[in-house]
């Protein structure tokens, strides 16, 4: 039986608790950018709501949030989201 170097084996009793601990950090990062998180099971989505005059700043807030989440994921040895971050940057610029 192989033991994981990091992470939690699928189906583990501690899995849900550790996910809540990890997701709490992501929610704090998002809140710092004025971005909201919608979470269900093991899926999280970021979104920003704003008044019409502020709609130009929403994409920048989301990009800054994703960049900080990317940095956090690297620090905590989780999978990188760099390709997602680059995709978001391209979509916002187009």
C-alpha cells in the first residue's frame, strides 16, 4: 500500500475536514479582493458583483484573486492553476 506524500487519499475520513480547512483559506483570499465564492462539494467558483459604473474593475479583481490563489496553491503544494490564470487573462483582454 502506497502512502501519499501530500494530500489525502480519496474516500478518507479526514478528506471532508481537510477540504473545509483548505477552502477557508481560498475564501479569505477571495474576500480580500471583494470577490465571492460559490462552493458545492469539491467545486468552487469565483464571481464578482458590481454596479454598472464599476463593471470595468470586476475582471481585474477576479484576475488578482486568481493570481493570489495560484500563489497560495504553490505554497501549499497543491496543483497549480497557472494555465487557468493565463486563460482568464486572455479572455479579459479580448
